[in-house]
C-alpha cells in the first residue's frame, strides 16, 4: 500500500487507548494520513467520506479497509456527524535487532460538514466486520465535448437573435446527459446553463460542481461584435470568485 505523504502528521492515540487496543507507529501513521486526506474536502454522508478514505489509498490493497460507516446527525454544529472505522494492517519487519510483529489495528474517525472532526483513535476491531465498498462519488464537470459543440452553436446563430433562439439552438446541438458508470447509483447532474444578450452580442456559460466540495468547473462562450470565442477561465480565478461563471462574464473580457 502506498499513501501520499502529508507534512506534519498528527500524533495519534491517547495513551490509555494505545494501552488497550492493538496498533503500532506504522498503523497510526496510515490512519492519520487517510483521515487527513479524506477530510480535506467536506462531504455530505458517511458513504461519501468512506469513498474518499478508500480513494486516498493509491491502488487496491488488503492492508487498508473501512469496516464501518454510519451517519450520526446532531444539532451541535461542532459534533462529528459521520462515524467511520478504519482497519489497517502492518506486516511487521524482520529486523534482527528490532523485529516488529504483524499487527491489525482499528480506528474510530469522526467527520462533519466541515471535514475531519475527530482524529483517529485506536479501538478494538469490530468482530467479523467486512470491508465496505461505497459507490464512487459522481464526477461533476462540464464535459470536454461541450467546447466544440458550444463554438458551433454560437458561430451558427443568426445576426439578429433572441434569447429563445439561443436556448433552442443549445437544446438542439449541445451534448445530451453524460453517460452513467454502472457502479454509480445516480447519474451526475448536467451542467447549469446561463444565457445573456446585449444587443446582437451573445454570452453563454456552463457551470458544474460544488464549490464547497470539488470546486466549480466552468465553460464560457460568446459572440461579441461578430467574433466567436469559447474558453475555460483559469480554475483558481473561478474558485476565488474573481471570474464568476456567468453569461454576463462571457460577454465581458475573455481573459
């Protein structure tokens, strides 16, 4: 199992817990790294936090598993409202001077709408617990195929156009709903469409994503003074709000 490095890892496991539950420095480290990465972006359910935890482990490995997940709603905004149990296995080492025995350790981890809410703490592993495998989190983005389609639609509009004309042309020619991976429970929602006119100029925006979870993916297109342009503004400028993903933005400066 390979886990991406994270600077300044947390010191885990209260002494009293360490004394009564199995684990070692290596399992503590893995639990801390996975908890940190899975809690970096807020999620909306235990299943989604579990999926993020599994995605933090690069490649399929029997050394890490989520063996319990449950939602625990609370009126306290600071409370952990999602509960996961990590199971981490360490094969040990054959060092002649300081050999380490194999160990399998379990950890309670808490999250809420802000992200990681309770650092991993050692616990006894649940008896007979099997690994959970929640579905992938639907990817919310403006698909690549929207760029050429939007350029073609805008370039083909008549010189004098109404908003209804633009909406009808988009409905006819833009790609349909994204295909669904059979492993996903629900298809990702389509990008949000926005249209604005200023005289004979036309602006169109497509926006997808969740700013609090994944960030916003944005595609803009315009016909200004007869010139058609389709572009994706810089990602960090969209996230900061410096470039709103709107049709009015498309009618303004393209860069």
